[in-house]
C-alpha cells in the first residue's frame, strides 16, 4: 500500500530470528526524546522514524512485534500472513488513521496496543480475534466502536480512554470474559460519562444492572419462536358485538380478555393473585414446563460423568446431536427427555384428583424405561402400595425433580401449595428432607408466579428463599436437618454445592441447591444450564429442576430456540397438548 519508494525504512532492522520478538521501536529513551518525538510527530517530520513498517519477504515465526514510537501511517495488508504467529503487537505512538480489514487475521493475537494514534474507527473484522484478551485503544480519535465488540470471546481488558466515543456497544453486556474497562475522558451518554470517569467497577456494575434489567423485563421480548398456543375452552359468546358494554362488563368481572367457560377453567385464579400481566404469566408457566424439559434432555449429556469426562466429550456449546452414546445414554434419542420430566407432567393430570394418583399414573402410563430410583420404582410397581410405609424412608432426588409443576395450581395460596407438595411427595418419599425439598421448590415457583419479588435485588431474593424455607422447616425434625437445609438455600456457587459429593450425588438437596442458584444467578438460561450440566453427577435431575426455576424466571420466549426446536417432534406435540390444556384450566391466553 502507498508510495513505498518515498517511505523511510530503518536500514539497521534485521529479520534474523534471534528469538521470538522483533523490536523496531523508535529511539525514544528519555523524557526529552519523548517530548521531541511528540512535537515532531504532530509535524510528521521525525527523521528517525519510519512511515512503512519494514517486513520480511518470507513468512516469519516471530511471536512479539514492537513497532511503537514511529511515524507509521499505514499497515500493510499482508502483515498477518508474514507474521501469522504474533501473540503481541504494539503499534502505539504512530500516525495511524485506519487499520486494514486483515487485522482480523491475526489468529493468535492476545495483546494489541494501539494507543496514541489517530484512529477514528476500528475494523469489524477485529471482533474475530478470538484469543485477544487485552486491547488498548486509548488516546485516539474514535467516535464509535463495532456493535459486536462484546462478541470477542476472550476479551478481558479494554482501554478506550481519551477518545470521542458517545456510547459503549450493548454487546459488551454479554461479554462474560470482560474484567476491566477504562473509558474516562470521552463524550459518553451510555453509560453516562460521570460513571465512566469513576473507573472500571462502576462501568461493569452498570452493565451488570443492564443485564439484570433485561432478564427481569416483564414484557416478553420479540421472538421468531413462539409457543403454539391453542385455546379450546372458550365458548362462543351470544353477544355479536365484542366491544359491547355487556362484553366489557364480563371481561372486567373475570379479569380476562376472553369469556371462558367456567366449567372448563377449574384452576382459574381470583383477582389480584399476581402482579404479572396475563400474557407474561402464561409465558412464565410455559417457560417453567419447557425449561424443565430442555434441562432434563440436555442434562442427559453428562449424567454420571465426572468433570474431566465432561471436558473430554463436550465443548461449552452443548447440542443434543453431540450427546455421547454409551451404555447409559443409548436408551434415548437425541432431543428426548428422561422419566424425570415425564413424571412431572403426569402430575398435571392429578391436579383435580387425589394427589396419590400421581404415583399410580406412572405405572399406568408406562414411563419406566429409565432406570429410575428404587424408591419410586418400588412404589409404582407394587399395585397394593398406595402410601409408602416407613421402610421407604430414603432421601434421594426422584421426588423433588418432579415437584416444580405443583407450584402452578393455587400459586396464590402458599399453604395450599405446600400441602399439595406434602401429599404427593409422601406417595413415594416420606423422608423429611424430601418433603422439605419439594415444598421449597413449589413455593419458589408460586412466588415467581405471584411476581411480588424484585429478582434484581439480592435482599428481595433472600426474602423469597426465606419464605420457601418458612413453609418447609416445620417438616424437618432435627436442628441438624434444619441447619443443612438452610446451608443449601444459602449456596453461592456450583463448586460449593459439590454436586458429585460421594454417596450424596442423588441426594434431594443437590437439585434444591441448583434451584437456589437458579434464583440468584444473573446468567441466561443456556449459560447457567451448560455450566451446571458440565459439572456431571446426576446432571439430568439437577438441570431439570434448575431449568424449571430459570424457565419460570425468564419465560418461554427467552429459552434457547435451538434447544427447543431440536427436541423430538413427537414429544413436543404431546407436550404442547398438555401445556395448552393447563393454560386453559387456568383461564390464561
């Protein structure tokens, strides 16, 4: 590029590879040199500096290149092909006004220093620098940044101070690797400049709050993938004019947009039961059910594996089609869920019946192809066993994994929710820890559907969990049980939960702890569930419960569309009927 015969080239530069670094830094060795360089740079007459970076004619194996304090005005297009192994590149203190699109081809670049130039923008191709962890763009003339800057997978440190930038890309909100950002002395409007001038932490806190606001937004985001809602319970009105006073009166009295048949809405809730809009409530209930289904299906990928096996067989981007087929997983097709979720849905059919029929329904429907826990198996295979005797006093997780759906009916009455949970849990599990776990899960669901807690506020989150503990604690019989229960609800990380704890991998408290983390997390559904699944252990059960909680928090429209569309079509058709029926029973749109 450019008129190279008029460009200055440092004659003493040698390209003999006497190490991994090439240093063609300008001769600035003192403060006097620096001041002289700054003065001459503005006049572009620095006779000791070059205009075109000298590069070898053949491929080089250098890993570091320092070309700072020169008068470079452009970077050659073929530079990434001559220096393909660069991990460090310093082009600071030059006269660069633009960078070529080929900058995105430095595939191994980890550190890029560009401060004190005249850059007005950077090429979008730089977003493709997957290994770049440190980017210094300070003291330039930047006005905007690429909108997709936050998609840089490894970016940890970003300096854009002393520019003319008005806003940071919203994509940075989703940049989970970003640890430090400097943005003082700009023209910032978003975030406000006074926040940027206070340092990195206020900026990161601002982004964190923006992310939380996005997660908790009650109005479901626009999505091309929507639940196929079919309403079957609405009787045609005898009023020909839907805007007539009679129709408006009926709608006001029933708090609905439609006029449903009361005989077909046995779970219709009373007025003021929730602070959520009817459509938002419908979205959250659908999200609960499909969140559990997806969690169970994707959780099967790492079930009974240890973390090392998980890392060996899977990348962070989990897909049904990549699930390892071994002696455990070969029973399921990719995109199928296990009996965890099947038995959860069967409980929907017992809402208006004797709760003990839920266990019998498992036997009658035949969802026993999964080698489920012996307690449940014994209870369902014994036709004479309706109430488990005391000898079935186990504390495994097979009761709690199917409890979440019990938080939907009567969600406005926490005592009724707790009582239903106790009755159905005791149909297969009579251990106090199992009962307390089921109550905690269902009360959490009920409180989420009431919409009274601000999940962006940790104090409000603790209040929600304390309410669930209040209803569960009476069923625990010893101080030791109470203390352990409280510690599970107070868990702060997957590591502290110790999912693969010896002899307790299938303990009822493991899914409960995952549920508590799902209430507290600021991560999206895919990121949280992926992290959880790749811990191994009973990942299907843990992800089924956590998926239900997170699906209820976020709603169906914020679940990963590929994880939804790649579920088995036959299973989805069956489940859609169940979900539509439930929404009809609740009188929801």
